[in-house]
């Protein structure tokens, strides 16, 4: 059982490393960064306490929101999905990504106290 | 027929009974009359005030002090061309003795000419009065017709009052019947205020002038005015309820009303008042009543009679038909001679002697007070199980018992006494009989009520165990007082009867000695602000800050490994502007966090954001074009390169 899991994971990693374009890998690295930041914030909240609860929430939601927007960007940029996003060029996806981030950060900074 | 008559007689009876009940509630006292006189005696400044003063004082029966000076004043201020001036002068000089106003033919003609339909009622009144006072002839019938025409034109109250006054100066042969009827019409216009007052809405002066005019005319024609007794009393209440007068004319009107009500031929209201409080005792056995008219002049011709005197509770009459005797203008009756018991009595008094008297049945409440004596005051200490007989000590008022009494939990302290009327020996039950125990050391006092039993013997028992709570279980010597009082007692009593030593079980510590601290200031409440929440130690916070920032390092490392670079960075202006704008937006976020509020941020964001958007749009468009041309070039050149390749390859 564990054997097959390990073999599946290693094959997945091989495929990933070879067939994913560089641009997507850059975005994936960014996604990993965001996820770790969010996880560490959550860990702090669990361990130490929720004292400035609004700050915790705004930080966590910033991570979650950024993650989602980056995933959206990745989907729209992916050349394999070109058929589904005919009207949205990669530049347009990036511009949307920028604008959404502006709004998200406005709300986050407002809530962070 | 018979039921109708019965109903009618019942109505008359009820009306008669009603009229018997009303007596004046407001009247002038001697001080009020003196005040009225003082107002009218003020030095006068012009002819009008001279008229009010002189004539007003004459109505009160007082002569002006310096008649000659006044006469000179009148003569010098007279304006023979004015009807009003002539009126004031004529009336004032009539009131003074030996004052003659010289009259010329012109004056007479002027006055006679004023008597016509075209003059106002006041002008007619003034000219007729002047003519009559100066002794000049006048044509009464002309006056009557002028007055009637005036009344039909102006129907207000003052006009009719002036018409009545004028008619009283005319000859008795004239036809005054129509004008006489106006009295009744005018009386119907009076406002009845809660059955006590009757007055015109025009005010006090109009009401007073109406009264004097109505009685003047009624006396003149010798016909009783159509005013019921109740109405007369209500008019008295209205006119004499005001005890200080705003103007000279108001004072004058009150004086003339008072004079007409005390001197006319038909109705004389009688004012009955007790001299001092209506209270009788052995030291003061006479009930004194003052019977006067409205001007506080005593009615010596009256005979005063007590129709019945009874206590408030029982209806049996103690006195019946007992006359008062007149002594120095005061009617008095020796009520104590009938030996009444102390209490309140209802007197029904009738004043006879003149058929003109109005409100001559009066109800009075008279108090009879007495002195109380305490008999058979016995103090004893009784054992609870009654094994040992009680020791009784008799104490005489106002001495104090020599020995003090001891009472502890096995004994009761008892007190009995009797209260009697000093003179008659009748037993009394005053309203307040209290027994007060006063602890001299602590200042504490406890009060109990002594109750009489069926034989009117007062008893008081003190059970130390039962009454522990009232005393707060504080043992000690208590001074015993007997307190007695009543409205009908002349000698209220506070008597220190004895000293009682009380012993209580379970004596509490004397911490409760101080007076109950109900009214001392309470301890101050300090406001506690909300405690700030506990923060984790700085070490932990710093460690986690570093931890949370560490994935950024990881990101940089990964990007470096992946070969992410900025080699495609074109240095066109819009690119630079876009990046600057973007950096500015991030900077704005930081400034928003530290300094600004949402509105300011939105403002700046709008500016920076639109710049960034335009620049970014341009930049991305350029990038898109570049990418597209590259991809187009590749897509075109590649097939071409295949087509245009040297044939060698195909071979």
C-alpha cells in the first residue's frame, strides 16, 4: 500500500518537473510560500491565543485570498486551458490579478487594526 | 293635576332648601375696609381721581378731611366745555358740604344738548347726573327715549349699567319700566363659577357697578330687584374676593357696591364670623359672634338665635332655640353653661330682625375643649408565671415614682391609668396616648401606644422577651414617659412617670449603639477601567514574527532555483510608471495602516490607482503585442522555412 503511494508521488513529481512550463512553476513556488505563511499564522493562533483576533483574521484571510487569486491566475495563464479562456489573454489575467489584490489588501489593511 | 302640583311643590322645596345652604365665603374684614379707605384717600392729581376719591369715601361714610381745599381744587380744574369734567365736578361737589359750582347758561345748554340719541350712553349718564347734581331741570322722558335708543343700538353690559344708573336720577313719574326690565336681562348674563361666584366676563368693576346701579334704580322705583338670594350671595363673593385693587376706579366701584348692599331697601347680606377661633373652654365659656353687613358695620338691630347645637356624631341637640346676648356690638352665648362634653359641635344659627337680611342662616363648627386629669396611675411588675403577686405602686401626677422598677425575662412591667375630664369627671379617650421609653445612656427611644379597654381604663404591658427587637436587646435604665394629646385638650401631658431597668437575654455587643447609618456618606466607588488583555511575552511574539516571515526567504530561493528573472524588463515610460504606481499603492497601504482613515485612502487610491491602471494597461498591451508578433512571426516563418528549405533535405 505505502509502496504504491510512494511510487505515485514520485511519478507525479517527475511529471511535474518535466512537463510544467517555468512560468507555472514560478507561480507554484509563490503558492507554496503563501500557504506556509498562512499555516504558520494559524499555528501561532493555536499556540499562543487569539488576542488581537481581528489581526489574526485579517492576516489569515489575506493569505487565503492571495492563494485563491494566484490559483486563478495560474489557471488562466496555463496554455493547456487556452480553449476555455479564449477572451482572456494572459495580460488580462495578470491585470485582473493586480486589481483583485488591490481590493483585497485594502480590506485587509482596514481590518488589521 | 295633583301629581303636577306635588312635583311643583317638591321643586320649590328643593330650591328653598338650596337657598338656605349658601352663605358668603368672601367678605371684607375691617382691615380690608381700612385698606379700601386708604386707597381712596390717596392725594388726587386730576379731576377724575378727585371724583373717585371724594365720592368713594362718601359712600364709605367718611368725610373728606379738607373740604375747602378740595372744593378749590375742583373749581380750578373744571373745564366748563367738557361734559365729563362737569360730571366729575358736579358729583364731587355734591358729596362735599358747602361746595357750589357756578353754572352758566352755556353750561346748562351744553348739558341739555348732550341728552340725545346720538351721544354715547356714558355721555348721557354724565350729563344727566351733572344736571341732577347741579339742581338743573331736565326732561326725563327725553332721557328715557334716548337711553332706550342707545340700548337697542349698543347691547353691551356697560351701556346697560350706565342706563340703569342714569334712570335712577330721573323723576319717578317717568316710564322707567322698560329700563327696569333690563336688570333681569343683565342678571341672566352673569357667569356662574362653580356655584360660588357670579360675575360678568367684563370683570370685577362691571359686576360691582351693576350691583350699585341695580339697587339704586330699584330703590328709586321701590320695586324689589329680580335677584334671588343665592345670586346676591354669589355677587357678594365675586365683588369682595379681591382684597387689593388695581386702580382707583376699581376701588370706587367696590365701595359703591358695598354701600348699596348695606343700605338698600330690599336685600342686606349678613356676614357672621366668630371672634377669634370658635373654641370654648372653662376659661373661656362664651361663644362670640360678630354679625355685620358687607361694610363690616355691626347690625345691632339683629337678634341672633341658636336653632340647634348637636355633636357631629349624634344628632341629639344639646341646645335648641337659645338666644345670643348683645354686648358691645358682639353677640355672645355662654355655651359652657349647658355643660357640654368636650368635642366638636355643629351649630345652626339664625339671624332675625329685618326682613331684608339675606344669608341669615349659618352653620358653624364649634370646638369645646377641656382639661384632662390622670387618675389611678398604677405601676406594677408582674411575674410571668404569676406565682408572686404583683407589687403595685401608685404615682400621682406630676411626681415621679421614687423607686425604679426592675423587669427581666421572667417579669412583665404593667401600667394602668384612667383619663378623666378635670371638671366633670367624665372618662376621656384622647387621640394620642403614648408610652415612651428613653435610654439615657444611648439616646435610644421606643414608643408604644396605650390602649383603653371597654371600661375606658388604659393599660400598658411590657414583655421584655416579646419586645426585644424594638429595644435591640440593650439592657439598662429607661426613663418612662406618658405622652398625651388631643385637639380638644387644653393641657397636653408629658410626664416622666418612673425609671424602668430592663434586662434582656442575649445582649448583643453594643456595636449597634450608633444611630443607623442611613444618611452618612457611603464609601466612594473607584472606577475600574477595563483591564487590557494579557499579551504574550515579547520573546514569543518576536519568534513567531521571524517564523512567519521565513517562507519569503524560501520563495526567493525557489525562484532563484527556477531561474525566474527580470531580463524581459523593457525600460519604456509606461512600464516605469506602472511599477512606480504599484509601489506607491503598497506604500499607501502602509500609510493607511498607520495614519489614514478609509476616506482619505480611497481618495489617494483613486488617484494612484487610475495612473497605475493606465500605465499598466499600456505596458501589458505592449507586452501582448510583442508576444503576439513573436508568436505570429514564429508561426509564419516556420512553415516558410520548411517550404523554402533547400531541396537537398527532401532528397
